[in-house]
C-alpha cells in the first residue's frame, strides 16, 4: 500500500509542473555569430521548444498542442517578431513520453517538440 501511494505521489509531483507548462512555447535566440554571416545573409538562430499533455500515446492534444505543425508555427512567429523575411529550419524533433509512468502515461502522455533554425533578414 505504501509503495502505491509513493508512486502516485511521485507521478503527481512530476506531472503537475507539466500541466502548468502545457501549451507553452519557449524560444531562445542566438544573435552573435562572432562577426560571421550565413550564406543567406544576416541571421539569428532560433530554438523553439513546446510542451503539452496529449492523450492515447500522444495522438491527440489535451492541454496544449505540441505537434510539429504547431511548433513550426510558433517558430515562424518568433522569426517574424525578430524581423526575418525567411527561415531555414535545420532540425526538428518530437518525443512522446508514454513510457515514463506506465500505464498512466499511456492515456495521458507528456509530449515535447523542438524546432531549431535560422531567421534570415
């Protein structure tokens, strides 16, 4: 009985911050290229990460939307705000964390995505 309560409290403690962060897009900017330019001109590097809670092994969004499509949309919005007229995406990744707390996470699955690239002015 005690181990079940400990597992449930650990699950709750780990998922609570995710629920509050769900739907958040975090974008980091790197503008210092040590005086160098890209082959496409002046640019800044952007890295956008998004976290959400999906259902059924990460298939459908429940709280937030961490799909690649939505993360690319947030990435391009951040690029526009940075003054870019073009973007060049160099990397994207999506991770369904269904294996973290089975069987609970089979139904409520934490999902994280990342898109990185250059915002070209």
